[in-house]
């Protein structure tokens, strides 16, 4: 997936996925700017010209964040790059339309990202409705594919995959990175903790980790330690 980017005024930089008309990107940017100014930053479905339905996220940074955070690429830019990397490797991911960020004196004020709306539940919700183990097995298999492609998700919980058989679709990639021991371990911890939270016990997370061991890269550390850390994460979520 290739991008073009330009500054369109008011400190706003707009990026377009390949093949996305500039007028469409400018229309999304206008909606995003209005949402940011009004504080209406909840994700929204946005009908676009040509019958396209978009999913728009506006991410507004609190000005209490350290300056170092606001000098970095915004969450919207990082997510766009993550989707681009996943798409280049042939992994199923939500189709990117455009992204943007506004900076004041070089500091991020807010950003936005628009993807095509995919009419599918998260794997988290799909499993709760049907209790079909194949849903969670497919998430494990897709995480293996992501890792073997040299990437990590950064927040690989079951809610961050859409149930689009035969393969789940990855979304929410602002924390993506290159594959490595630490990122692999964090992906597994968050995925296993989400399975633990869904099922309320250790049996299914243990089976899913066994599946990863059989089909995926070498584990980043001891299997028992991973399962115990994942159980502690799930318990912390319950108590929060």
C-alpha cells in the first residue's frame, strides 16, 4: 500500500492511500476537523461520495502530555503506517482510505484516520455469541502469520480482529512494530489475557498457546510463565 501526503492548510497534513481521490480525502478531513473542534471524537461511520462507507476515528491529544510525545508521529500516522505494512505483506487488514494530523508549532494537536467500514463483529464479540473455538483458533493463526511476516501487532487482544471468515481481519495497529522478542511476548500476553477474560479459566488460553507453539515461531520464554502472566493481566482487567 502506497501513500501520498500534502499539507492542506491550517497546519493539517493529509495522507491518501493509493487510488483514493483527493476530493474524498479533503471531505473526510473537513469532517474530522469539525469533530476535533467540537470535541466529538467518538468513532463514527461516515457515508462518502460514491457509496463508500468509512469508519472515522479522530484522536485528540491532551495538552498535558509531555512535549516528547507530541513531537512524535501521531497515533493516526502510526496506525496508517501499520496498515500499510500489513497490506504489503498480504495480510488481511481494514482498507485504509486516508489519515491526517494537525500540528501547532511542530506539536501534534490531533489526528484522524479513515478506513473502509467492514461489516463484521470483532472476534471477541463473535466468540461470545457463538462460543465457536474456531474463531479464537483463527486469531492465533493470524497472529502467527503476522509474526512470520516480520511484524508485531502491539495490542493483539481478540477485540482487535474482525471475524471475517475464513481469515480474521486485523485492525487498530498504532502500536505495531518490527518482530522481536519483546513485541512477540507482549502480543502473546495480551492475546492470551483476552482469551482468559473471555472464558474465565486457563484451559482455552493453554490450548491456544499450544497451537501457537506447534505452528508459530519459537516462544519468547517459558510457556508456563506466559500463561501465568496472562492470567494476572486478565485478573487486573476484571478488577479495573
